[in-house]
C-alpha cells in the first residue's frame, strides 16, 4: 500500500526531540511605555446604560477597563485579562490585583463568559488614600497620561483591568479550518453607536453581549459549590471525593468548571477523574483519565487539552456495547489517585436503564463523600441517589449491600458468570455520602435538541485542540499545515495493533490503520516478533495511553507506519501498542490540506461500498441482564 501524501520520517526511538518553546510574554510595563507618546490621543468612553463600566484604548490590541462593583462585562471572543486594582470574578475564579494574567476564551459554541466586578473589602482608608494606592499600582503598567484618564473614571469601589488581544497556537490552528473560522469572530455593530466602548473592545478581539446571555449559575449551584469548598478546606473526614451526575445538558460541565475555579482560588490544586467518554473535559473523546488540575478552567475543552496523570483509551464515545471493560478501565485509572487532594468525578449523561446501573457501580467503587445530583426543571425525574438507595441497589457489576451480606451468609448463590462480574468489584460500604441536589434553571435545561453546538462538533474541536500542540514550537500566528509536518516512521514489528470497535480480518487490518486516529499506548507484554510483519492483538488491553496520533500513511513495502503526534519525543520509546477505535479524524483535517493540487489525499467522491471490508461491522454484544431488571 502506497501512503498517500506521506513523507519519510525518523523512528519513535531515534528522532531527536525539539523542545516546544512556549510564547514568551513581554512585560506589560514595557509594552505600555512604548505607547506613552500616543496616550494624549486616547479617549475614554463610559456607557450611560452601565454606570461605572468604562473602557480606555491604550494602543491597538490593549485597553484598560474600569468595572464598578457588581458591574458585568459579558463578551464573545478571547483575550488576556490582568487585574491591576481591586478584584473580579470569572466563572467562579476570583482574580485579584498583582496576579498572573489569565487567558479567557468565550466562543460561540458555548454561553459567553462574564467578568463581574467584586465589592471591595471595607477598610479605614479615605478616598484620597485609595486613589493614591490605585495610582501606585498602575504606575508599573501605564503611562502618566493613561493613568490620569483612568483615575477620572475611577471610584473607590471600582476594579481596574488590563485587557489584551490573545494570539495562541491552539485557537490559531482551529481557526485555520474553514468550518470553525468564525467561532471567535466578532464584528462591529452596523449601526453607529454612541458608545466608543464597542470599538475599543473590538480592537482587542472581543464583543460585549447582553449579560442575560452569559453563563448563569443557579442559586442552588452556587450554594452547593460553597458547601463543597468548605468541605475541601476543612477536610474533617479526609480529602472529599465529589461525584457530579445528572442527565445531558443540565450544566454538569459548567458546574465542574465553576467548582474547580472556586477551589483553585483557595487551594493549589485539585484532582479530576473524567468518566464521560463522549464529552471529555481535558482530553480527546473516548478516554477515561485522571488529572491534577492546578490552573483555572476559563474556556471550553478544546482550549485546555492537558496531559493526564493516567489515562485509558476506551476508543468509543459510549460504553453501551462493553460496560464491563468500562468499569475495568475506571478501576485501572483510579489506582493512581493518592487521596492527597480533593477529587472531582465527572460522569456520563446516560442515567436511564443500564446507565443508572453503571452510575451506581461508580458510587460503589469510588465511595464518594459527596454526590451532586443535577436535574432540570420539568425534565426527567431521576431517583434521588440517597446513601440508603445506593447502598441497597445493585449496579451492573456490583451487588447491593444487603445482597452481598446474604451471599456471605450462604443464602444466595450466583453462577460462575456472575462471579466473574464481581471479581475485583466487591462492595465495601463506606460511611455514606452526602447528597446535594441541584435544579438547573437556565433556559431549556435538559433539552438536548437546543444545544448551542452538536456534540460531534465539540468532539472534533477537542481533537483539533489536541493536535494543535504540534504547532506550539512555531510562531502562534503562523499555522503549519499538517501535511507539511514530518511524521515519525514506526516499524510494523515495533508496535502491536488492535481495532477496538470492530472485527477486522487480518488481511484488511492495514486499511483500518491508514488515515486513523490512534491511541499511543504501553502494554506490559513483549510484543516484538522475529519477522517484520505487523503484530495484531486478539484482545483489547486495558493499559496506559500516553497520547494520540494520526496514521497519515502506511508503507507496505518498507513495513512502517507514518504517524504524526504531539507526544514528547522522550515519551515515545514507551509506546508499543496502537489502539484504533470508532473515533475518526475530524473531516475538516481531510478537507483542509493546503498546497494540494488535484485529488485530495484520503478524500474521494466515488467509492464502492460493496468492497468487502469497506464498511464497519459493529459488534452488538448481548447485554447480560441481571435478575433485578
């Protein structure tokens, strides 16, 4: 098989590594001093509709905003925010003065972010002393003329922000694909506005929106987050383990981000176990992962892809066809949790039928101290997951506590198959969890038909966000097409190959591998063979996934795979297994191949689907129903 569009590259084990150099930000003080001569031209604008909410253009791409206590800036776009004086809150994160700048992402695929000015703590200082303190803090960032203009808008209860245009490799790569070119796009209002503020904000790449359209947290959610933060600070019964559950589109991900940001405002880090295969937060889809989070979450998943402490590639966006392997994978990943940080557990929106049984299994296995159960008003009514209900209810692979007691007393005998289910999942009752119910009150909560963006689009964008790591060694404003990057060459006999979701004949295995999204994994077995042919696994291993790659070509003559991956070169020698799942490369990558003349590699308008092996044969494994169903 001749690889289409592939170029030869070095092997995993021999390619010299180039450290990806992160973009170095210049000091804000130096940047503003360069604009000092322009400051007499700067004009301030104050919105009559929003008193205390003012913007001042420093230079193209940089502005200063004065935000009164309780005032809101809801916006679309992306920017870097630095609090120069006072404090503000963004999605649960409190940003104080003299802190590091934060990157905010507010695309059209999600509800817009809101920056809220916080009320300043009462002190005995006079207004004159407060103004003097603010001037001193601004001196290191702004020129004299700019400081004077800002202080004319300043009140003792105000916060002062520096907003800058954000150019980063991740969003630049995603925006380079025509399908997603306008997710951060802002446009000046057509009607001539009396507010100069709109033009000032547009110059840094954001656009103000109606505050009512921003991310909203119900009072129940805010109170629940405060209660959980208090529990994490007190640690009366050790580090809390917080499991968040509920149906689709009720705000589980938003609540998790809000809670993470609330915690990071007070503690250094928090652990995160992601059990949602379809809508993962920090990894590409189809993964079960455990991460240590020490930076705030201020954007959608495709803007903050991170390297987990431990990860298993499940290979599908749903576990419905192989629930046993799903639970085994969760068990494998959770062994890495050291119980020295609070743990937040994200779960699937599948809460009916077998989905509820798996949720009960997770509670049995992970023994959370708190269960946050989110529901939608007038939506599906889920059984309250009280400690008593969970304790006495059997899951898919675990029995209820009363059943387990009967079995130990010899009153209940299960067959060998049922014992296989129970192997490794013996229910150890904990002291019980605290149930925290939350009712979402945002418009159309629980209605999956009115989501801002389809799930498969968000999955594709998460994969693009991961692949964008290949661009981080270049200029953030320069996007290098994937078909111009040099791939690794991996010998057939250096890695084992397994197709997870389908039965594929060995003679067709390379057709499955070519142009595929693969998990780069490490298995303990020695897979090297004497001949140079491919090594094919007959069972799907539960093993460490070290990252992901794209098989951009298969050279049958030279017996090598051509693989593009952002996994660091020092990690690649550990990779000895490639797992192929049902998750495919985003179509935008195939369609967007710059510089190609004639037929685009891997893209065709005519194809004969009658060819044996051209279609996927889904394995519908029979669900083993339990006696209580």
